[in-house]
C-alpha cells in the first residue's frame, strides 16, 4: 500500500496538469513511501493528522478503498480527476480530522459556558470581598446584582476575567459558609 504514495502520484493526484517539477508553496513537500515507513499500522485518519500530509495525497488509496465515493466524479477521466463536490467533501473531512483536538476543546468550553450561564449567584454573595476585582467591577456588580454568572457576563464593561473571579469566589465563599454552619 505504501508504494501508492509515490511522489508523482501524490503530487499530481488532483492536479494532473502539473509536471514532475518541485511542489509549490501551497502543496508543500511531496510524500514518498520512504517518508511513510514509520506510519505502518496507522489509520488514514492518523496519517492525515500529520501537518505534511494532505487529503489529496491520500486520494489514490482512498479511491481504492471507496470507489463508489469517487464514482460521483463527473470528469472524463475519473482515474485522474476528482470533482469539486468530492474535493470539497474530502477537504471538509481533512479539516475535521486535523483540527479535532481544537474542536473538542471548543466544545468543552461551550459546555462550561452553558453550565456557568445557569450557575446562580447567591443573594448573600459579597462582591467587595473578591480580591483582584476592580472597584469599578465591584460597583457595577453590586448595583445590578445579577442572578446568574451568565447575566453578570452580559453587563456592559464587566470583563470575562471579572466574571471568572466571581465564579471562583462564589465557590470559595459557599465552602466557607458550609464549614461555618457545620461547626455551629
């Protein structure tokens, strides 16, 4: 299977008009069987996570694995060209694979934000006791008295750092109150 990653076929899979010339800045260095000897046993998705590899370079292998997917190509010579539709789908898959870690991180951040949106700020909470919170932030939050962290984040002029501090201090003060009531 590795011999299918020859320089010419990898470089020209989607651009048959290219000669055997050096790859341009967009294509980057070509991938050869020698470059992929360490990749034996890895899935195509794992290979595609490598920054030097693009989905176009995997087209010969993908075409063998899923000929029905490439059958949608409308060109005269489907062995050489791939349609815009197929290329766009391949690029979409490549983007999802290459940026999977970042996408998961963003997803987790959005879930945390949704949870904090609903996180209630207790009536007893004292904004003046939050060290690191500017006087301006303390005044704004005390004046508005938001009910949730989400509402606090939408107050004009209240920074995300201030909201984060309030969130942390709510937890700290709640623990202290719980300990004080347990002792009395």
